[in-house]
């Protein structure tokens, strides 16, 4: 009886394995993406990440623009958005930062290769203006030939601790205005006019 049960289990497992191997859908050369998408939609959960951050940001903006009947396609400038996203990438991956802890905050000097410095000169002063909208701290950005200096200070000890904890990169990522900023760029609007 045990041998018979074992054989039945082995046969069922073998058949299931064979079916799984023959029905495996891989990504092969010349593959029909429409057919593949239809198959996946029926059997797989929908993925939400298009695979790369800048691509995902552009795809998200395109979806918003296409859903808005008021979109002025003659003004749309996705190339400008892409250029901004490249600057963001350079800021995060290509920047070298020397941070000085101050009694009331930090002073950061950000530099890098020529392309990174150009990105820093476009991004840091504009973002410093966004940071300065927060009344809890004082912000000063100074452009230099070899980079940008960002100084953020406060008279409140809790805010000083926050500034020092955030550091240069945390400060550049704070004040969650980035998505609205990206949509303005894509719509061909001056994102720093407000």
C-alpha cells in the first residue's frame, strides 16, 4: 500500500514538473510582447515598477498627461524632464560632499566632475530656495567655480539635530515638492517661477 501511494505521488509530481517546464514563458528574441502581456495579465500580478527610476518617473508623468484632457501637447517637454532627472542622478551618484558640522547646523561643500558640477549649479540653488520656505531654518547656497556650498542653520536645538541628521543628501531630498516640480517641467512650465 505504501509503495503504491509513493508511486502515485511520484507520478503526479513528475507530471506537474513536466507541465511546468513545457509551459514556462521566458523572454526570448523575437517575442511578441502583446501576447506575453496578455498571458501575464491573466496569470501574474501586475508589476508597478517599469525597471529604472528615471524611466518610471517619465512613465508616471506621461500617464498623468494622457489622463488630463487639458494637456497642451504643444507645450509638453519630456526632454526637459529627462534632463532634470539626469541632473538628479548625477547629484546622488556623482557628488562628493565635504560636510562641516556647525553648532547650529551644517555647511556642505558639494563637488564632482564637470557634468556633476553643472548639475549641482542647476539644482542646489533652486532647491535651497525651496528649503528656505521652511521657517524653522535659515538656508544659504553659494555657487563656486568648483561646486556649491549649502549652509543650513537653526536656533532650535531639535531642528539643528534634524539638519545634521539629514545632511546634504537628506536636505536635497526634503520638502516634498519633487513630483509637482517634475509635472511642471513636463508641461513646459517654469518650475522655479513659483
